[in-house]
C-alpha cells in the first residue's frame, strides 16, 4: 500500500479504462439492499486538484487543494458548499492531516514557515509537481480555529505535524526532538500528544526509535505506530502505555484511525512480505478485512462509532485504487453504490462520521481531474438531500468499476498531501 505525504497536482487527461466487476459483493447480514449514495464535488481553491481528508459530525469537511498555477497547496475548510483557504505560516504550503476534527471546527495539520529548514530537511514533503522539488521550509504543527492558526510546540526540533484533534483539545501527532536518528530512519520523528497546547512524548514499542501518533478519540486514546529500521508496529496509546496491536503475519503494521469504542483500523503486511491488507482491531484481536474481489491489497483509513470502516482497495500493484465501505463483515465497492450516470470514480475514502457521510478523493471521468468529494447515504436522515430524492428506478446505481488511471495521474495521486508520516518508508506503506 502506498500512502505518501507529498501533494501533487496536474491537469489530467481523460484516459481511464473501466472494466466490469469481477464478483458481486454479498450484502451485510439482515440487509435487503445497499444504501445508495449521492456524491457532492467539494471543488478546489482555484487549482485542478483537491482531496478531502476529514469530516466531523456536522458534515464539515477539511482537506487540501492546489491554488491557481498549481505551484502551492493550502489546507481548506468546507461547509455548506463554501470552501475557505486556511493559509500558511508564511511559507508556500499547508495541509490538514487525518480524518476527524472537532465539532467546534478545529482542524489539526501543518503549515510551512518562511524559514528554510536549517538541516536541509523536507519534513512535510510538500510539492505540487512531479518536476518540482519540495520547498524545504520548516513545517510546524498547527490547529486552525475559525481559520486562525495556532502553532504547537515540538520536542525541541525544527519540525512537527498535528495529525488529529478531539473534542477535548487533545492532539495526536509527530515532532522532532533535535536528537539524531539512525540513517535508516532519517526523516522520521517521535510520536507525541498535545494536551491543551502542552507537548508530551509518547512511549514506543521496545527497541523502536521513531513513530507517529496518527489518530485520537474523545477518550484520549491514540493510535499510530512506531518502528525501527526493519519493523513497524501498530500501536494503541492509553493511560501512558503503548499497546502493540500485532500484525497479519508480516513485519509491518500501521494504525490509521480509532473510534470512541477503542476500535482501531489500519493496514498490515502479510506473510508473503509483498502485500498488505486492511485490518480491524477490537477486543485485542486483529482481523484481516480482505480486499474487494480480484484486488491485490487494501488499507483501512477511517472508522466511525458504528464500526463502519472506509478505505481503499488496490486494483493492481501499480497504485490503482478504489474506495470501499466495510460493515458487518462485508467489504463493498463504493462506486457500485452511486448513481449510474455519475461522472465520478471514487479512488479513496478517508473518513466517515457516525451519520455515514464519507469523504475522500474521486477521479472525474469527464474532466480527468481529482477532486475532494462527500458521499452522502440516501437513508431516512438524508432523504431530502439533493440527489437522494431521485427514485431508484429513475437513477439506478451502477455496477462496480475497475479503472486503470493514466500513469501521470497515478503518480500524482501517490504524491498527494493526505498523510503527514515523514520518512523514507513512504511509497512502501508496508515494507517488503
């Protein structure tokens, strides 16, 4: 699986090739049919690329977008159809981080300053083109509140990233300490928790030297990983203790999200060392969620308090993905649940709130661009939503698609800014 924290953009050519579903997914137990979803385009900040990474219970969305000219990328806040630029700390780029953000609209992320990194690092790996190097500016952890950025302290180093904030103003993330790491871990840092602005280093798995706290729930329990030069361990932090979540037989596992029921999702390498699958960890047991039919791997990226899981399933080993929804033991291609005439192919689902609203990124089959989207279930709560009022016999959902993206589009997607996990392992999420 590939999860990079480099954001890239281009105007994409329409070269996608759809193929039919290999096998039909089974319906969850007790359900007669899947819900339909309607897809809303979040738009951009003037560029050709955007991605939605987080949604709270109010349906407010955070993400990243390029600006006109495709040179810079900024974090955005989207609410009721209006997208707002969150700006930077004087540098060219910024971005929000992982999935959920607080119900007050506070968003965790990172922003570049105008100061070049003294050690020549590119900690946040911001770039907006395959042909442009990262900016090399220092990158600081921030929390945006009503579009005002407040910086958070590091552990004494130059850089850090705030990955997720809960409703108690606790933030999970990563920060540099100023202490050197082995060459094999250059670009990594230490997992941290900020509690009302105060930074605290988190413990790691025995023998590990670097890590990242990726997600945090409203109980103050955090999830992420720590690693050495040869292994990575998915972790749950609670009451000052790091709990190893195990793996699916391989040497690397990574936690991506945690809900308020202490259920954790992520991905783990498999015994063959060459592939990785999404997992759900609960009650001390890690379960392999598998893949969509015919796919080669998967990664779980978000989970809500109803144990609905979203993520991406890898169509092939080249980086072509499609978004999935997992619930009640069944993984379903989200593309099979949207209207047949939709121009969107959902490549990744990053976050889901407890109302079942999903955000991520989608490829437009007409324009060839990638935009952030919101997929809204056409259930009783959302029956009056635009697109949900159309009768099923007038606007049927479509069969699952497998779309092979053009190489340039695929490369750019793999360099987007949706993850702030620094280090050379990006590009090989589960190392071989």
